[in-house]
C-alpha cells in the first residue's frame, strides 16, 4: 500500500541575518550564503568531472548531471549530516527557483537563434526526417508502454508515468544535439547540419503537442467548455506575443538601424521575457512556453539577435543551464529505483533510442521520485554510450583526404589554376585581389577563383553554408557584403573569358569552421586555399590579435586540407599598395627558398605569377657555405633549374643565390632586401639545416613555421605582405617531390634567366641590385 507523505518545512522569516564565524554563527543559516556555497560546489564538481570524463569521450551533459547526482541522496546525500548542512530542505526552494529562472532565459536565448522560416523554406529533407523520427518514436515506445502496462505487473506510480516516459522519448531538445555535435567537431559537416535541422523540426512539433498535453492535464475532470477556455487563453498569449511584443521589438530595431542596440531596449526585452513566463504560469502552462514563443518571434541574427546572444549566451549556456541539470541530478535517488522498474523503463528507452539518439525529460512535476530518477539515470546511460560511439564510428576529417595530388607544383602549366580565398574581414580584400590578379588568368591557363566569406555564428542556432550562385545542394542567396561582391565582379570583368568566380559564405563557429573550408576546397578541387592570419598590422606599427580562434582554425586547416594551403599575413595597409586591377603598376614578388616541398610549392606558384606582364618575381635562394656537394643541394638545384628552363627568356623571373654561413647571416640578408618587395612567399616547413638553428628555439605562431614566424614577428619591421605556403599533405605526410616535367632543361636556355651568385661580403654592395632594377 502506497502512502503519500508531505514534508512541511517551517522557517522563521525574522531569523535571517548576516551571521559569521566571528560571532559564533553559522553562515549557512543565511539563504544567500547557502545558495552561494551550493552553486559553487556544484559548478566546481561538474567541471572536475568534465575534465576527468573528457578523455573518455563523454559530453558535458553527463558531467553536469553527475555533479548534482553526487551531492544528491544517491551518493553524499546518504550522509544526513552532510546533506542537512549543504543541501537542507529549506534551501531547496531557493536553488530550484534560481534553476527555473535560468532555464527560462536559457530557452529564450536558444529560440532567439532559431530561424524557422528559413528551415521550412529550404530544409525539406530535414523536415521529413524530423517529423518521421518524431512520430515513429512517439508510436513505437508509446505502444510498447501500454503493452507493458497491461501485461506486466508494476507499482501504480510507474504504471501511470510509463506512457509519459515513453512519449518523452519522441521529443528532442535541439540545443543538446548542438552541444553534442560541437563537442564531437561535426557541427559543420553535412551530417551535423542535417541532424540540427531535423532536431529543430521535431522540436516544433513536440513543443506543440506538449502544450496540448498540458492543456488536457489541466482540464482533467473538467468540461469541454473549460477546455475551450484553456485553449483560448493559450491562443490569446500567442496573439499577444505576435501582435504586441514582436511589433514592439521591430520598432526598436528600426530606431536602432545603423547603430548599436540601446541598453534600454535590451532591458525592455528582458521584461517581456518575464511577463511571458508569468502569463504562461497564469494560464496553467509551463513557464518556459511564453519565453520560447517570444524568442521565436524575435528576428534572428544581427542586430537584435546578435546583441541578445552576446549579452546572455555565456551566462545562460555556461551557468544557468548547467545549474538546472545539476539540480535535476540533485533530486535523483537511485535507491528509490526497484529492479523491476529499472528493466521496464530500460526496455522502453532502449526501443526508443533506436529511432532517437538523444532523449529529454518532461518537466519533473509530472513524475514521482522513482520515475524521475529513472529518467535521469537512463539519460545519463544513453549519453554516456552515444558520444564515444559516434567518435569511434565517424571521423569527419576522413572525407577531406584527396585521392590525388592537388598542388600547384604537380599541375600542368596549361591547365586551369583553382585558387580558393577565405575572407574574414574587408581589410584583406585589396591584397587578396592583387594575389588573384598576379596569378595570371589567360587563354593558355585560366584561373578559377573560389571565395569563401567567413562569418562567425552570432545570433543563430545552427551553422549555414550558403552559395551566392545557383548550386545543386546548398542554399543560394545574394552576397551580403557589397564590398566583397564588387571586388570579385571587378576581377571577373578585368579577366573576362579567362577567369571564373564562385563565392560562398560560411556562418559558423570558428572552432568548427575548418570543416566548411575543407569541404569547399575538396568539392571545387582547389589547388591552393589562402586563409587569413589571426593578427592585424596597424599603420602605427602595432599588431592586434583579431581572434585567437582564427589561429586554431588555421591549424586545423593545415592539418586536414585536401590541397595546398597559404596563410596570408597582410601588411598592405602599411605601404598603401594600389590595386593591380586599376593601377597596373609593377608588383614585386620574392620567394625565399631554403629547400623542401613547401618551398617548392611557393616556387611553383611564383613561376605562374612571373608570366604576368606587371609581376616581377625574384627567387632568393639561400645556400649554406660548404654544402656544395650535398644530395639536398643537388636535388634543390635540379628543381630550380627546371623552373629556369620554363622561364627561359622571361625577364620577369630571376634568380639570386645567396651563400651564407648560418641563420644570423641569412636573417641579416633578408632584413636588407625584404622591403624591395610587395609580397614575400616562403615555405612553412624545411628540412633540418644550420640556417634554422637559433630561429627554431622559440615560436609564437607555429602554424607559420620557423621562417614565416620570424618574418611575421612584430620585431621584424617590414611593409611587405607574407604568404606562408604548405604543400598538400596526404594523410599527414609530405608528398615526395618529383619534377613537373621530365624534359631535361637545355643549358643555353637556362642561362637566359638572370642569375647572380655573390659571396656574403659583397652582398652589401650588390645584393639588392637585381631586385630593384625595375624600380
């Protein structure tokens, strides 16, 4: 026989005060102090658990729930003295109120980032998958629960709650899916985007049915008339949000056009959230219903959506939501679970998991303590299994491994050169356009440009990869940046018939944006992709870090790219370099050649540039004194002779051999000649050499390599822009250099390429004469 017990806690409202240890008081008697201690302990323990479980592939969701479970009656709460001191009954209401308050704003922020109109218009496949998954998962576990309820003996509370548990498996909180996909680094993949869109479409249906279910439960034992009044009250709240609150927000946006959103408007929106939550409770719905509807009514993206996300995302996602999960774990008591109840619920969840990966519980007031604990336990089990399993079965980087060579060096000279440029801000456009123009689009060798605009994901919930021309699989829409669009159009018009341009935009988190970069590079079979450096060089000589996450993205691109990669250190603002598309002035390019595959790729690119009538290329080859007969010197000499042959008779390509004894002499030589060039190209990695000793002992930016890091340093004063080149890696390995043309060069033709070999003591008098001859 079940006995319902109600625990009544009596408190003296006048007993709260500022008690401290100096007056023989217990600070934990104060609800404020108690709340501070509870939140601090839960947060710290959750972080420790996350650090311990992360190597095992577990998501943060597991650690946050476990943080509450450990302090709950399942573990430490078994010791009554500890439970009464840290988590007494009198403090439960304050902690749960904070968690509920945070959950309300959490769901509001999450729905602000949702773009339902775009999803319904473009994601037909995702909608079909989301709806079919929802209804199949609703039907199968639901039917199974009724079978178990009728044919398997169980206690009354579980019998009443089992259909609710089964139906909850059909629902998905897409933010949980987003967190999981982000931690698995697959949010920007095709599978990740499809999963996010499917979860969002399933959430819309699930939310609607949940509202209806609350209305039915509220009217339990009532008449049809009372049920209609409940439905009308819900409709009235929807009308209030759509026709009063939303127009007010749009009016605020119009008043803020072209300016940052006023703080007063942000405060007004927060008040609207509280009003929407209050009205939801007033009409008998869950308090998050109103904030969810209001969040959907706010236009996503900048300026309003971005402003709200910037101000609230960190505290909501990093603080409020983990507290709510921890409080859920805090109320979990595994000792209340009977073995029979465990296997019954386990069967239902297991069957539901076949159709739905991530399950989410309904509000706890619908379940008793045993059923609530069972739900939390199985959510932990499912998530603990899913994360490592996905990491083991799916590696997104595998799809970026090209089957063949996608490099400039191994591409025929008369074939199309496909250059992909990544644009993060408009300041890089002039230098990038100069590099594209210098790449020499002509009838004998066309140039295909693939432009990818990198936009950090702000004010939106899911990443987007958008094409700015007709595309078979991607969503198509016009380019949002007028300056970038005009620059690409000008380049196309200047090289009409010889160059093609395709442009895309990646709206994503920077820590997963490399997936979009590598995907486009693979789809378009780019030979080289050029990414921006994460620092900006100001006209006063200072260097500013734009975004440290950009550096992480560049490292991942270098590791996974299906083609060669160039990192552009743009110093164009320092010298005010003019556009080659307009001025047609001579563009001086230098290649600092030490040896290795990356230097060979830089040399191959510069050799193509040298065919342009206004581009002048100087190959500066650093030779170590005393190594004349080494195998490496002979191999590099054969490669250089090959390009001499190709450029025989071309006065825009010349070679300068510099004999140096060590890295210090090489650095001094570079400092004397570098400012005679507009663009310097250098390989990222080099074979071990005495020339690198001393420079390789410290590295601020390892993605640039030893020489690139030295040239990009703030201490290295120059106005020349720098392109650090890495030749394509095949599964992390350097491709062995081979000649691009087996035809042996003829000596008399090679001698037509200017060549100067100078001992180092004559460098001061003559080393710069060749590089400045056209100036």
